[in-house]
C-alpha cells in the first residue's frame, strides 16, 4: 500500500522536472489554464442549474469525472502552448534562470493539477476501489499515525479547498491581466 500523500508529492516533483525542461513562460500558461479550469467548474456548479441535476443522477463518480475532465483538458491545452518568440530570445540568454523558475512553476502546476484531482476525489469519498481514504481504519492500521495526520492536514491546503469564490474570480482576473500585458 502506498500513501496518497506520497503519490501527490511524487507528481509535484515530476511537474517540477517537466517545468525545468519547458521553462517558466510555458509553465505559467499551464498555471493559468488550471486556474481557469477551477473557475469554469465553480461557474458551472454555481450558476448552471442543470449541472446539479446531472450530478444527482450520476452520483459521486460522475461528479469526480466531470471535474477531473475539465482540469485535465485545460491542463492539456495549457501544455500545448505555441512557442513564445519574444520570451524565447531572453530564455536562451538566461537559461539557468529560466530552468529554475520553470522548476518552481512546474512544481506549482503539479500541485494545482494533482491537488485538484485529489480534492475532488476526497469530496466524492474516494469512489474507486483502488484508492482508499486516509481516514479509513484500513489505512490507519498500516501507516504511521503521523503520516496519516499529515496527509489529512494536507487535504486542507489543496487548490479547490482554498481557491473558491470570490478568490477564484480575482485569480482569473490577475491571470488574464498578466496574459494581456506580458504575452500579447
């Protein structure tokens, strides 16, 4: 058995490695894509009436897969960014800076993507048989109590937990202001 907290941190490190290879400018667009995905989910679930009925008929698995699909689609399109020629010239000159900042932003992207999926899985009470809640007695009997407690504490800091309305609206405004000023 492997802790879901360990899997989370493993993907954050993987995101950081990918960010090192891609550079900060491309990773920043992925961050904005994930923020936009959380915004879309918030707007759909708050203001679109038939979504609640769709969720009621589908149950927890439908809720999880709807949210996860939106996150993964937006992350996919964020990773498919075109070459940004204005920033590429400076990135060649400052390759170490670009890689280091890419490392940080890649880790943040891993946190945003995997943390969002984990939060949605937690909110739907881990609807899959191969993933067990850290609160279950089965997990608590195998893992160290401090590891279980730290995992439960980590859930409080996952992106959809703290990035709610109205904060998500400000995050989208800042992201798109940055895109308009810097990238266009």
